[in-house]
């Protein structure tokens, strides 16, 4: 069933990315995924790594990650069960440093140095706003769009005025700009900067290699091929104009688990900072 009035391929792309974000955004999910980096762990070993979770909290979180296909439960014997990443879970991990890179460049600087895991959690809060992925997709592809036109595309089966609450939230978050009531909406620098993150999430959600992210039709930057033109030998050839290099996602080297919890994270992490773009 179509979510938006966009072409089916685009609609499916947005739905997959929205679902991928929904898998990892719930509280503690990313921390549990990171705690599982390395060899599979018994439940008690994992519980010791995420000791801030109270009794009864870890099991439903693990079950949700297993149901999402990111974690697998292996029963060796009746008394020996381990948990570890699936191939899909391992493939998702390189996206996390990209989120940190975006957060460090575009989110408001906090009063204290933030551990990378906190940057990730704050960023995910912004990206999982209702209709956020679809709105950002449309603004990226069409540059400027009125609220009414945006509503017809993003929520075609709903009253068009329903577009304004999520739009106002994205403006408040610093991902979308407008010059005022009745004026068109456009991506802010922070919203446009999400390209590498969203294109890579799209590739992952579609089961493609992450290096395919650069070819994403909206968020990628495919290298344009110059149109062929005849060359006349009697005519002097102008100096070629340098084309800007295609922007491709940079995948940092694999992180160690401790890298994400640098800057002296507390024993029991605080709730994610209410992320608000420039108002965090």
C-alpha cells in the first residue's frame, strides 16, 4: 500500500528507510547492538555490559532486535544460549559513524563533550519524526515546495493542513527552512547534509552494498557523464572546466566499542538529550 503520492519505487524506498530507523531508534537499542560487537555473548555477559538496564528490561529489547533481524539467538544446549549480530546487523554498524559525523557538524554544540553514542541517539530522535523521511525526500528532490503541494505528495489521503505540525517540528529541529507563513519550504544546510546518512540507510535497507549509496537518485551524487560532442580539428579546444568531484559516503574504519562511549559516559546513561537541531 502506497504511503505517499510519489512513484512506487520512491515510496518503497522511503518506507524501507523509515522502517530501518524504527528498528534502531527505540531507547537502548543502539547501545545493545554496540555491546554485542565481537564474539556472541551469553545473556548474563550481555547484561553485565548494559548494567544500567533494570531486571526485565533487557529481554524484550533483545527480542525486538531479534525480530528485526539484527540480532540472532543461538541455542547451543538447553543451558547455553548466546546472542550475536546477524549479517544484517553487522552491515548496519558502518552507518553509525556517519550519523556521528553529521551530528558533530550540524547539531548544536552541547555544554559538555558528548559521547558518540549520545550523538547517535539525538540524531535518530530527529530522523524518526512522523513523516520526516518523506518530507526530506521531497524537499531534496524539488528544492522548494509549498505546504499545500507538500501535503498532496506526502499525505495524499489526509487533510492537507495536517502537514503543518510535522513541518513546524522539522523547522524547529533545524532540518527545514522557510521564510515565513505561506512561503515555500526548503532543506536547511543540516537537512541537506543528511545525504550520506539517508542514502546509506537506503542501500542497507534494500540489501545493497553500502558503496551503492552514492548512486541514490535523490541523496546520492552519481558522476554525470558529459554529453558527446564532435571535435573539429581546425577549432581550438577550450580548456576543460574542472568538474566538482562526486560526493560519496566515507566509511571510517571500524570502531571499537569504547570509541562510542568516550568522553567519560556515566555508568547509567542519561535519557537522550531532547534533540532540537540548533536548539538542542
